[in-house]
C-alpha cells in the first residue's frame, strides 16, 4: 500500500480564542486537517497545529520524499521525512506538518490491521481517561460562572490559563484562583497555566516561585508554563523549589529538544503536542524517555478532534498517564466527529476502540469549516 497523495484542509470560521497578546479571529487558520490518500482507497487522518498556508508549502518540500512511499510504516516514513528536511525547518512548520502525516499514517496502519493505534503502540493499559477541561482565565466572577457551567457538563478536572493571569498583579492572580477553586469545589483537579510562551512574557523566577506558593494554598495540581519557554536553567530551579508540580514542553519539537529538559530535571510533568512534536511516532519516544526520568507524561491538546483522538490512543499505551487535555467550546473538537464525545458518570472519557484513531469525521462539518470535502466523502 503506497501513499498516492496528501491533502491539507485548513479550519476556519470558529477558531477559538487562545488568550494570546495578538488574539485570534474566528477566520484565522491555526489548525489544519491532513489526509493521507493511499493507492488502495484507504485514507488516514492527521492534524497539524499550524496554518494551512504553511502546511501546504511544507507539503511541497516533503512531496518528493513521501509520494510512492509505504503507507503502513509510519515510524520509518516519518523519520525519513525528518532526515531529509533537517536543513529546511527542523522544529518549525515542516516538523509540524510531518506530525500530521505521521498521525495519518498510524491511522492507515490501524485501519489495515483492524486495530486501535494504542494496541499497535504495544498495548492498551486503560480504556478510559480523565479529561481536564481547558479554558481561558477571566475576571474572578466570570471565571467562576464559566467553570460552574463546564462542571455541569460532567468534567471533574479543569485547567485555567492565560488571560489576565501574571499580566496585572498578584492580588488579581490569587482572586482568580480562589474563585476557580470555590467554583469547582475541593474534590476536583485544578491546574493553572500562566502561558509563558505568550509574546513578551515578563514572569521571572521570583514571580513564579511566589505564585507557586500561592497556588499550593489552593491545592493546584500543577503549574504550567510559568516561565519563558527557553529558560531551562530557571525551570530547573523552579522545579526544585516549587511546592507544586511544574509542567511544560508544549512548544518543544522532536525528542532531541526534550532530552536536556528531562535529563536535567526541569519538569515534573511533560506536555508534548502530538500535532507539532513530530506525531505519534515521536511523542511515544518522548513519553518513554520521560518515564526513564520519572517525569509524568500528559499530552498537550489545544487542537482538533483528530488531535484529541491521537492523544487518547497515546495515553492508552502509557500506564502512568492520568489526564488528557480537552479544549472546551471548540467546534473543531465537538462538531467534527459523527459520534460526539461523551463523559461517563465519573467524568471520564472512553478511549476509542475502533481501528486506527477510532473516529469518523462528519463530512458536512468538515466542509463547513474548511470549504472542502473530505476525499472519502
């Protein structure tokens, strides 16, 4: 079975706000669907956390290396793409695009073998996982009202991030966290994401340590992106001194970039993004590396239904992973699939057991948000 073509479909019209300084508009494209079309009428799906224009340009660079390649050897083919494009964008749009291709190739392999990707990765340790509802911070009362609405949907874990946090004053930061804890109650997990990868982030080590001690008083599960994403030495110090676990890594790509952060003890929790890091092939190697350093693996999942499905397959293959991120209020997650995601009575999300990613996209929703039909629809 060979790769006949690869298509990119950019999602527009309902792009969720990211909390960034340069905020997104609904018609901005930052998420792109990938279709790997084979010569035997099987199509695999992937997702890229990058605009469609950059993905299409990357596909032109990659095309000579993937056309006619095996469609059922995801790890080998993805590594070939990395190796032959080292000088043209390692870590940038080309690596992001390879991520989507890799996910789609694993989806093809799962369909051919009739197995979910998690089983192909070595076996499924779990059939369900706790999703944490990921939402932006706001003023305290607005934040509390939003959290209560999301809790009513069945979520039992919540991550609040970005917005005004760390950008105004310590008093407001604590008021937001206090309102959030009061809203979700003492029995739910609460995570805090400072958003240190935002433009011109000013939170330094002293701020992060002071804030970490404040968060400990509200039983926060982890403190995410407290510092600028390249401040390795300060992350090492923060992790050693913080009373709450420190997480990060969503901006890193490929396993080589993660190695110093894991080996030098910068994180308690590492959060690679499957739609950027190099795909499933790369993320599972990072996850096993993290395990060697006793760092917990929790995928970053600010993406699409396809990205969520890939995360679910990955976490099924790792016994120590306890959560998966769920971006709330995004049609690119909630509307793209034919069978809606559903939480059980315990606030847990079932991991799809069907072949490949285990999901089917709604072709009408895809056309609504991309302006194009899926090749198989």
